[in-house]
C-alpha cells in the first residue's frame, strides 16, 4: 500500500493519533448527586414541637424547643427520644435563686438532646428544689457520665443511679459548689478542709492576666503577648 495515497490515510484526531472512521458513542457524564438541603430552622422547630406533644410532654416557653419533665418521667422521655434517634449532647445546671422573675423551683437541669441526621434539637428541663435528687441518664446515654459529674461538682445536684458520681473539676477538699449563687466568691477567701484557702482577688488576677495570680504565670494568650512562653518554676511548697 502506497503511504502517499490519500484514500488509504485515516483521519487524524486532535492528538495526532489515527482515528477509526466509525465514531465512538459519546460518553454521557453521570449526573451529579446533589445532597438534599437541610431543613430550615422553622421546619425543624415545628417537627420538634410535634414530637414534644407526641411524647405527652409540656412545651416550655423558651428560645429553643424545650420540654418540661418531672424527675419521675425523665427516663421515659429520654428513652423515647433515644428510640427516635436522638443523642445526649450536654447537661447543665442553673441556679435561679436571684432571678428577677419567679421560677417554680430554685434549680433547673437542662439536657441538650440532638438528632445527628436531621439536625433536630430540643431541651429537657427538670425543676428541682435544693437537695432534690435527679435520676441519672447514664443507663440511657453513656455520655451522661462526665456531664452529670460536672453538674454535681459545680451545682451540687445529686444524680441517682450514676456509676461514679464524684467531683470532676474542683479539688476534692473544696467545700461548696462554685456555680451556686450563694457560693462565697466575694472578698472572703474560700476555705478548704485542710486549712488552705483560695483568695478571690488572686484568683481573678490570674484569670484576667493582670498579674501572676496564684500560679506565678500570667499567660501569654490571655494578655495577647508572647514573652511568657514558658511558665516559671513552681515555688517550693506550691503556689503562694
């Protein structure tokens, strides 16, 4: 075959490679999978409101969907929410003793419940008197372990059925619960059982970075400067 005969030549493609006279079928790109849009906040709020009614709970007047639960009904409501796919995200305690508006009881424990797939959220609010106990949610959600220990430590709320209810933030010998409104955080030193004390002025100074405070370390991040990158050596016998 004469390579110079035009009849024997094959058409050349863009890359200079001979192409067959039979055109290949066009490649159709697969459609792009667009994830469904997350429901709006108004839609999820309505869904949660309906769920609160479905569970036979009373909705509280709050900025976020909140259900009022009694201590005796807490486990039933929590188990029902877990069966719906919800999980425990946080637990906090609140002291309303100095609140400007009247409240049913002095303390409230708020459980933050969240659905990880459809992004619904609601709060379970339980009102408690001083000394009133609350069932632990640990048998339902293991996440309640440290969350309830923190509320116990800082607010003094006792959770029955908790497997290891003890302090998690404050020293073992610190008397009282620092987040209570009646905790002595004025200029009176906070006494420990062994005679040590926490001086409020020195404690605040260390937090704000105004001076060395209790530890002798002001902290570069709090002051926005970097000359204290390494803390000083702890004085003999501990902080003075």
